[in-house]
């Protein structure tokens, strides 16, 4: 097994010289017979989805 790590950061401008930054990083092992590249693609999809979900939630929380 090989460990892969994928991280992404999203920064959203809130205006008035304010911004919010969300960071999501996931580390996972390759599955049996899975290449590291395939595992990175699999984990990347998860990270991207979670990042969008977390940013949406944070923006909703800020609006009240």
C-alpha cells in the first residue's frame, strides 16, 4: 500500500478587505491493485466535494 495525500484551499472574498479561507486535506492508502495516480484522483474528488460543502456552510453561517 502507498499513502497519498491531497489538499486544497479555497479563499472567498467577502468584500470590505475581508475573506474566508477553508482548507481540506485527506490522506488515504491505495486500495488493493490501485495505482497511486488512481488513488489521488479518488481522493481529489472527495476533497473537492468537501471543500465546496464546507465553504457553502461557512458562507451561510456568516449570513446568519
